[in-house]
C-alpha cells in the first residue's frame, strides 16, 4: 500500500561539540555521535504535532516512501531497505496522517544505517571502532534522540510510537521524560525482556561471537562473520513470523545452499531453504557488531534501573498525564500477549490512562509491519483525539 510520500533522503544530526562527550549508562562515553533520520510531514508553528517513531531490532530511519541509497554505509542498502518499513502507516490520510503530523524516525545509536556505530570511524584511531565501540543501553538510544529533538526545537511530542523493541524505547522515553510526550503507543511490545527472549537473544549473541571471522569484533577490512549473523537472523526470524505464514511463503522448490554450508545434511524441505534465504540475504544489509549492540540493549533493558524507580508503580506515577494505547497480536510468539498484560496492569496500578487492543492475525509478531488495516483505525482514533493541527 503506497502512501504518496514519494522519494525521501536521510538527514544527519551531529552532537554539538559544546555538548560532547556523550555519557552512556555504562559509565563510558562517546566523543561525539551522528544520527541518521527522516522526517515526513511538516512541523506546525508550535512544534507540538511531532510523532517520534522508534523502529524495531534491525529497522532503519527510513520508515516511509522510497529511498534509493544512504551515503557512506558500511553495509549494503539493498532493495529490501529502499521501501519504507512502515510505508502503509505514514502519509496523507493514513494512520500517521502527514496532513496533520510531522513524523520523525531515527536510526539507533549503535546502528549501521548512518548513525554512529561500531562500523563508524573512531576519531581517535582513524579506523572503524569495532570492539572499541562501547555498550549501548536503551536509555542511551533515547537520550541521543532527545538531543535531536532539542536541536529541532521540539519540546513536547504529540506521540511516541514503537513496535517490538521500539515499544520498549517508547516506554523508556515516556517514563524518563514524562513531561515531553502526551501519547505513548507500544505495539507488540512489553515492559521487560522475558526469560524466553533472553534465551533467544543469547543464542544469537553466541552465534555471532563464535563465528571464526568475528575476531572479537575487529573484522573490518577482512571477512565478516556472515555465517554467525545469518544464524542469528534465523533464530530471531522464527519468532517474528508465524509458522503458518512461513510455510505459505516457502516456495515448493528447494535451492541448494551456497558455499557448501553442509557436509552431510541434505536440505530437502522448502521451509529449510526459506530460512537459509532469510539468513543469507540479511547479512548483506546489516552489521554483526551493530546487531550485537542492539540485541544487548534489548537483553539488559530494565526501566526501573534506567529511571531509578523502586517499583513499576513508582515508575509510571509521573506519567499520569499521558495516554497509552497498547497493541497485542494474538498470534505473537516474540512478545506474547502476557507481555502486554503485564504492562497494562502496571499502568493501571499507577493510575495511568491505558487502552489495549488485541489484533487477530495469523501473521504473528510481524503483523504490525504487514497489516496496516488492522491497526490504522485505533491509531487514528488515539492520535486524532485532541491532536494539534
């Protein structure tokens, strides 16, 4: 579903030298940073019609329209990247109506699509950061984007929206900067990582770290750890897409794996071939070090620690003037429905206004990317009620 956004280009914000270095939750710091972002729609005079959109684990700043390329990337900007990942949701007359709102989407600090990350040049050495790039927390990603909002002159967001991991970032922003956002919309997300998520994340970390080409993260200029990254993608992909959808997508033919991946096992099923394809095409467009940094931020996300709160009730008490819209996907096996139940209960216990919608879909977690028609009426209702025009 095309939205009429048309062609877009990434913009870049660099932290002013007067505000450097940038402190991180770990106690380390970055000498400076750059963020890649895109804007859709126009800010009104009061700059209070801005929606900040947080992408998911391997998303980018390119949420809508068509972007042919982004300059200076270490990874490929493949055809999968060129169409906005939320194109059906953003544009004139859509859920995030650009006739009303100005939508801002930013590539995460630590990422690989133009924001400063491990593949960026370390000013101290003139070479990619690699293993020297510090650990990044959800709070650090949010704080870096708040610097961008300050630069743009945006004091209060109309909404913060995020799907999957992005929903956790919307919660971090809302609880740590409660006066700077009115509406908070976590989609297919949760309050803390579950034990199952932590295990899946650890499996992905292990896959990358044990790749013979990983070299402790200092692989730039040599062979990249593509086998480990492909395996990490396959581990995660089976939680993003329902098994029924995967079987439908898997074609009847079986393509033999390239480069003699298997010495004994024969790939004879289309579903196996499909998963190999998902892994091998992913490694072209993403950096293994960035994958580790973002997964680590998810793995260790703790909103109580980040906001210095003793309980979830204390965490959300400053948010009583906000409104929340929570989305559950009934077939989701990444953020199961009980994740949203936990979040909803915490909000209600703190006296925060919350509405929860259950989307019935057979597409699993990725429903929030694939089925705008199931989310748009509820998003539009929430955003338009009392919206700045």
